[in-house]
């Protein structure tokens, strides 16, 4: 009996299904779990549309930066307010810099968006890079034996 | 803190890399194995044929380069995941390890290997939902992502922890299953497969340490 179950479980295509079912059950139990938002947030979100047409960096203008570790705050301020020359060039010409394609994650706005979170921006772009490497390798070698 | 004394920290903004007793050991192991993987040559295999001569299977250079690169990325990501003191950063490291694992497996041109790596890819795509969802829930509930801060807060995070553990299990925890299932041990080019196991092992231990700390 147990042997039959093990044999049934040994199919590779079964694991994503089992995993998804487990996840669904856990999420159903999660409905009974109290989920709330603490008001003392380290990364506060500005009110919707409160920055539109007032600052070119809307909706990502983080004028006040709170640091997790206050002893590193002086260095953090120098980096967080930094914009690349290209970013400054675009920012001076349009009020919609924050919503243009160049400021999406991976674009040039990343400096102000993510630098307080340090390594995150490096990791996100390297995940994307690795995914592209795998895809291009498979694509270029698809006819090779 | 259950991870022993602190040797030093490397601050990157709000994310801190901490060298403690536990994380330094994991870091050194991951880096050592990465260097070993870089230096060793993959083994060749003699495959017995039913009719005619036995044939020696060699790994072509282009495949070797890709798999070695992916193994090195996997090793470096594992080493980074040992040190980081941030929930979201650790989730990103897990995702990077997962995708590098798929890269190691997917370069082998055999049908059952590619099938297994496709299924592993599906599992790790599903697993990003609980992983990042749990990070978001923890951020909403406590207002911070730093493990050092969460240690002092003493909030009840049981459901989030279960979700986080599930995400880790789907992202790297099931990788050895697929590596074994696809008979990767018998596929040529063994040292790169060891990276999947090593990263999975180290990351499971590290996740348990994080979940016990916060």
C-alpha cells in the first residue's frame, strides 16, 4: 500500500500540483488568521495622487527617508537623493518622469526607489539577467545535439 | 539570537550583511564549493551499449560553460543568502538560487531531464507567491523587514512563517527531488549537480534559523 503511494508520488509532474493544493489549503486556513496593518511603517506610502503634477518624481518622491539603523542615516541621505545625469536631464523637462518607461524597476529611477534597500536592486536585476541567459542559451542551442 | 557571536557587519543601506558564527560557516562552505566547482573538470562517462562498442560520453564545451556559470551563480547566491539580515533580501536570494538551479538542469539535452526541469520551474514559479506574500504580510504587520529588528518585536507571525517556509520549500527545497528524479547523478557532468544539493541544504538550515529568530 505504502509502496503504491510512493510510486504514485514519484512522478515529477505531480509535485507542482501537490504543492499548489497544499498552498490552497494553507491559504484557506489563513482566512481565519488575523491580518492587519501596523501604522508604524518604516516605508510609508504617500496618499494616492497626492504627488501628481507637483513633483516630477511622482509617485515615487520620498522626500523624508527613515532608516532602519539610524547610525547609517548620514551616508544613506547622500545616496538616496542621488540622481544620475540622465535622470536629472529628463526630470527637468517633464513632470511625468516617475511614470515613464525609463523609471520602471530596472530603469534609471532605481537609485531613488531602491537604494535605501541596498542589495535589492542588484539582486532583482541579476535574477532578470540569469533568466535571460538561460533563455538565450536554450534558444541559440536549440538545434544543436 | 541563536546564531552565535557576531564577528562583524557590512551595511548596505537598510540591509545588513552579518558575519556571525553560524552565517560565517555557511558562507565559507558555499564559497569553498563554488571554487571547487570552478576548478574541477566534469567527469566523463562510459555508457554500455547493447550492440556494438561502448561509447564515451563527453560534455561539449558550450554546455559545460553554461552549466558551470549557473553553478557559480548558484554558489554566490547561496553565500549571500547566508549573510543577509533582511526578509525580502533573503527571498530574492532564494529566487536567484532557484532560477540558477533551473539553469544548471536545463542545459542537458535529454527529454526526461528537460521534463523534470520544466516541472521544477513550475513549482518555483508557484512558490514565489507564498514567499513574497509572506514578506509583504510581515512588513504590513510589523512595519519592518530587518531580522535584527523583528527579533525584538515579539509579534505573533505563525501564519507568515508557515507561508515563508512553504515558499522556501517550493523554491529550493524540492530541487534535490528533481535532480534525483531526472537521474542527474547518472547524467554526465556531475560536480555541477552537487551545487543544487548544497544550496538546498544550506538554505533550508538558514531558513530554519531565520524563522526561529524572528
